[in-house]
C-alpha cells in the first residue's frame, strides 16, 4: 500500500436522526472529498469516531468509503483499543475491501515496549492488511521497538500524534539507517497531530513532509491551499494561512476536550451536509463556539480564493 501525493483525508462518520450510521451521507462526504484529490482516505479512524462505533458500524463505514473511492487512492481503516476488538476490526476491514489499517493505541492499558510490539504483531496476524502505526497517548515507540516493528513485513508506516521531536529525531535516524531510500516511500511517515498543518514547518525540519488534515474534511479548499504553499515553498502564503485561519482554529479547538473531532463534524454541517452530531463522550460545539467556527469557515474560504 502506497499513499498518493496530497493531503490525507479523514472523513467523519455521519449519523442520522435516530443516531445510526448513515452510509449514503458518508458516500456523499467521501465523494466530495475525492473531488479535491486527497492522497488517501482514512475511514473510521479518530475523526471518524472509531471509539464510538460497534463492529457492524465499523464494517459498514469502511465498506461505504471503499465503494466510493473505488481504488483511486488507498482506503485505510481504523483499528485499535482492546486487543480482541482490534483483531476483529482488522479482519472485517479486509472483508470490506480496505487497503490498510491505521492501528490506534490499545485502550487505557499501558504496557512496556515489548507489550506494545506484541500488541501490534497480534493485530497484524489477524489479517493480511498492511499497518500504519499511530504513535500517541500511552504508545510511544522507543527506537528498538520501532526498528523491530518496521522490519515486520506488514508494518508500512508511522503516524505521529505525540509531537515529541527529540524522540522523533532518534526514531528517524534509526529508520534511515535501516531503510535508506525506502523511508518515506515504502515506509510512510506523517504528522498526525490535531490540526497538523499548524506544526508542519517543524515536522518538515526533521524530514517528515506528509500530514493528515482534519480541516480537509470540511474545508478541502483551505487544506489544499496550505498544501500547495507548503510544498511549493511559498512561505508568505503559508504564514498567512497559519496566522489567519489555523491559529484561530487551534485556539478554538483547545477550548473543550474532544473539539478536534466535534469542530470538524460541525464544519461539515456548516458546509451543507447533515452528518449529525458526535457521540458521547464527545460534545457538539456550543452556540458561541459554533458561531466562531462559522466565521472561521468564511475566513478560510476567502483565503482559499
């Protein structure tokens, strides 16, 4: 599985008025995103509320995304949490036609490095899908553990959601020694911090040039404008987008835990697609915060013109 050039798209999971997954709305959401040329589609992951989906909903979500994408870019399904659940998510993602897995951390329980390695290898044994590791929360790979996992035939990448640049530098130096030119091509690396654009200048400084974009889910025009400025070296344009759109979005996101997902879903609704609200323990934005988000959407669209 190789990700394409472009921003990585993490769609939300729509819910209908009865609170059930709405596959037809998801199909429209994914189709709208595909019109803006993402480098991959990550279904039922963090932005897609993996934590709140049961197994049938997870499979339905992955299958709906896969049918829309139809092989144009890789579709990566979320998996994680309790080991037995993650293994079943891996099996059904393969049945649903996913091209790979994004393996989120195990739920609540922390463990030593060998335990984390065992968790990954156990999930890898459940399907034939390649796995992108997700480093965040209680899962931070030491250099030896990451080298061991990177040598696994089905581990193909690392999404970093920790932002620990000292650790990242040590990880990248070791991976470059092991993988050479394969690092970044055969083994994908990308910034997965919330509102990843905001930290991309720092990530690029250590050689990580790809990122996932929550903003792409509701403002693909802005996400692609930032991508073009960043990749093209237009520092003034990049700084304008960071200053006028991304910095205020980050400030708003930090007001309430879980807004990294709730604001994205609200943004999709503001753009005209009724994807419903978020499931507990997340909460939807307050009226005041929703008004601030609406203003930010207007600013973003103005900047993207």
